C-alpha cells in the first residue's frame, strides 16, 4: 500500500509504502495510493484529494501554502522594475 503524508497546509512531506493491512494511523495526515508521478513542487493535498498548483502568474508571485494561491511579492516586483529603469537610464 502506497501513501503520501502531508502537513496542515496540504504540502506533501513524503511518499512511502507499507505492507497491505499495516496500521498507518500513527502517521497523521495521509492519502492512500497516490499516483506514482506525484510532484512535491507542483502537487498538494486539498480536502483529501491530490491537486496541482495553477500556473505561476508572473515571476513576482510566490506560492502561499495557507491560502493555496499565488500572491504577488510587491517588493520583488518593485526591485525588478527599479533595475530595469536603472539599466535603461545607464544604457549609454
């Protein structure tokens, strides 16, 4: 029996296997028989089901585990824009 263990935000911690009929109740949050191609970076567990993250809207968005959504990182966006302006200004 394969299982995936995850934390309170749905972040997958590990995938393991146990002999059929084993008691895995002590592992905490688990789903049974996850797909073999589970991706720790792109998949998460929501309401007991495996989900995939939506595409990242921009390089200035970061994944927020509690809300399971992409949130803008305004500091990173500002810094990127500042660098672009400085490069444009200093291009000569």
